[in-house]
């Protein structure tokens, strides 16, 4: 199942919600969303700096990830980035594929 790195920053309203619910309350909410899309939360951490939250989730496909991202962003409580994660085997397979390419100006 595809994995995604999610990096998120809370807005002021989102931070207020976090303070009310606590971290375990937010984890439960995230797990409910991800499980509802047929996935699972592999890991979830709160952080300092540009990102308040970093997690790895497994979801069935890109459409599921997009559905979650759109819904979360529409709430206005978080700004998020999702990065697809590839396995070493997937990169090995990609490296073996022949790609016809001409660089600009070449």
C-alpha cells in the first residue's frame, strides 16, 4: 500500500482545537479519517519549527490521499504537505526503465 509523508502546521484556530483536545484526541481523529479511507497511520509525531505535525500514513492510492488533503485543508485548521514515499525496490525498478529524453538546448 502506498505510503505518504504528511507535514502539517496548525493555524491559530487549529492550535486552539489541539489545546482543547490534546494530542491523543487529534491522533484519534487522524486515525478515523485514514481508516475510513482504507489506510492506517504508521507513525505520528508532534514537532517544533515550521511543521507542528509529521506523520507517515498508508493509503490505498493517490485519490484517497487527495481526498483527505482536500478535506483537511478545507477546514482551515491546518496547512499540509503530502509527499509520496517510494520503496527502495520501486526506485530500483525506476532506475532500470529506459526513458527517452533530450535536455533543453541539447
